[in-house]
């Protein structure tokens, strides 16, 4: 079978223009040239196709010879254009392209400044969780959709937020870093005062005058559903096992100098740990919140990464261990020194000095003399700094009373504070030691009541109840006199600010033991403006009588030194 002869000579085909490049061209076409289905019809004067081949020229496309003749008669005569170089053709292709690009607006059209704002659903907005794109899981340049509440990365024509706007039809987004609101896919910024409440939830800010009055003026606010709450006394979400975390953060958020620092200072140049704690404190005290609770997810995720998952939301930890880690890392993150005291707000609020006297226990010492300091032996004296003071409880009774119930002993706080009177000695390894507080005392004292002890076999809990006054705890008997800093004989008053308590709850266990003991952590906080006490356990906030505070197993206590009043009278 012979080859089919060519329809046109090779010389004729070579003289025609080459096909258009497959590169996408962008240009805006007039509206009158666009067809409904998106196809632009060619004008009567349109030039011959670039490949030089018309459908009419092929009899197989249904065109008869008569029709071809008719078309040839109707077509205007064209002049032969001189040949041009490929470079000039490319330049013309760039100017005259085949597709229309999406136009980005810098401002809304006149009269349409509030377009799409009615689609915002404030009830689904929750900015407490970590800002990660729901598609790429990136934390860079994240935007929140104000219609569905999801996070997406970027707002350019190839970004996830842009595609979400095209596919789903959600058009309003807020940048989680700059707090600017944009409409997509148009891309212009919305500057409307109706969005100020959303920006206040994303990053709450209170003026200095309001922050100073937080403890003086009792305020109430309402969330989106109309439920009333007290700013500063809101629940905190227990995602799984982070109740220990919630209790410590709630206590720290109610220490006035610490709270005011993180609410007023510009900490954008500090580490993520500092910034996230600052945001959480401001959300706790927000007066325009959308809901009556907050979530510590962002902060606890950063703590988990920085502590190598020692403290996370999946496993319950000890509040004192977490507080010690948190204060030391916050001190370093704020630029504090490891050797110089008072170089950060953490040390200025909590750090104090302690005198420690140590003496070697000799083998000749009797059992009753092991804790008695010998005058002839050498006594080593050193000064150490502390952020927290540990108080030891006496051993719990092992026997039951006549009603076959366990005896729960009670002991005054002043009795276990005698550890720091400089007289009572304790045995530590092969050394006997005694402690004494030194002036100046810190503005806030942290007491850790040691209830748990571990050995190789079991962990034991001491249920002893510690009784204490809520106000006017005199610390002067445990401080070494220094007339230059404090008049001898005058009391040093401290008032309770927060009290973290422990409760053991029996739960059913499938193991051999049958029952397990679960730890439940709560915090008792004083409302200074109303002179009331509230107890917070995760999402539950309730009032509690002042007289019953000590009936719980206190574990971590925060005490504030009472300021001296000017003029006559006791401070």
C-alpha cells in the first residue's frame, strides 16, 4: 500500500507561522468578547490560525467544496505581512495573551466595604489552640477563617486559604500575627470597627489604667451566649491530664506584679514560652471573651516541646515539679542571669535568701544527740537562694481509731514552719542541718507542703491537714534579725493569695489491685475586689467559704507580703 500524498507542499507549510506557545498567558479581556461558557468567539477579521490549517479546508469535517468557496468569497483580502524575527513574536505574545488572570484588589469597591462580613460566625471561633494550618500543618503565616474557624496558611493565589475561599465560599480571614482582616480571593484588607471584638479575642489588650484597677473594681462580663462570668476567674480546659498545669497557671495569673508585667510589657522579641504565657494571662483577664473558659493548649504544647515531653497534656505530673521547671525557664527566657539575683521579674517576685548551717554527724553521737549541734565541731555556714520553701509533714498515724476509721491528723502551718527557725535541726545524709530565713524577704513566698514520698517499692501519701490563717501569717520568728532592714520585734505579715490542693479519688481499675487512686488538683484563689474566695477545678468555678479553705490537702501555697501603710497604725 503506497503512502498518502501530502495535502500541501513542504515549502508552503514551512512558510506559515508556528503554533502558539503552550505557556499560560494572562490578560484582561473586554466583557463583550467573553462567551457565557468562557470561550471567546473570534471576530470576523481574525487572522488565519497559526498552524495554517482551517477546519473548512478539510473535507472530512463536513464542509463541501461549495461551502469552501462561499467562505473564501466572504473572507476579506489580507495583505501579506513581512516576516518578523522570533524575538518580536515573543514580545507580542507577552502583551497579547490568551487567558485572564485573577485581579487582586487593594480596597473594596465603593459601597461594598462590609461585603461578606455577615457570613462571620463568632460562635465557632476558638483561638486558644495552636496556630497550625489544617492542610500543611505549618505555623508560618497562618490565617483563621472567620466563617468556619479553621486555620490556613497564606492568602496568595496559590495558598491554602485562597483555595478554601474558592472551593467552600468562605471569604473573611484574619492574620493570627498582625490581626489584620482580609477578604479572599479579592485580597483586600477590611477595616471595620465591627471586627474589633474578634481582634480582642485573638490578642486581648487592656490599657494600663484598667490593669491597675483589676483588683480594686469588681467587674462582670457576658460571653456570646449571654452567660455571666468574672474576668480573671474563668475555667481552664482539661484536655486530658493537664489539671496540674491548670492549677499552677491559675495561681500565677493572680499574682499582681507578675500578671501586670505579662499584660502590659511588649514581649514580641522574647521566646515562644514567654509570648504564649503572656497571651494566656491576657485571655484569662479578658473582659470581651466569646466564652467563659480558656484553653492552655498553645502554652502546654510549647512546654512539652521545651521540656522534652516531661510535662504534657497526656500524662499527669506533679504541680511543684512543673512550677520549678516553669519559673527557672521563664527566668532564663526573660534574659535573667544564672548567677546574678534580681535580673528578671521572676526573681524579683519570688527569690529570697536562706542561711544553712551544716555539721558532720560523728559515729560517737548517740541516737538522741544526732540532731544536736556540737560546739566543738566545725559548723559550715552558707547562704543559698530559693524560689520555693519546702515544708515537711510529720509521719501519718498507722492505726485506726475505735470506729475503725483512719485518723486524719491536723497540724498548724506555724509548726511545720519551725523548720526555718534556726534552732530545729534536721538530718540529711551524714549531716545535721538547720535553716534560717534572711532579710530582705521576697514580696511573695511559695510553700511546698511535701505530701508524697517514694521508695523502691511504693509511693506514699501523707493525708495530714494543715491549718492556717487566711490573713496575717507572721513570718518574723523564722527570719534572722537585721535592724538595718527591719525593726526587731515587729511582725512581718503575709496574706494568702492562692492555695493548690490535692484530693485522692478512688477509681475502678482492671488490674489485680481492683482500685486505683487518682489525683485531682484544684486551686483556691482570692477575689481581691470582692474579698471572696473561689475554687477552680478545670472548667468549674465556684465560691468557697473562707473558713473551709484549710479542710483540703494543701500542697502549694502562695503568700503575699503585706505592704506597710503610710502614717500611723499597723500595716
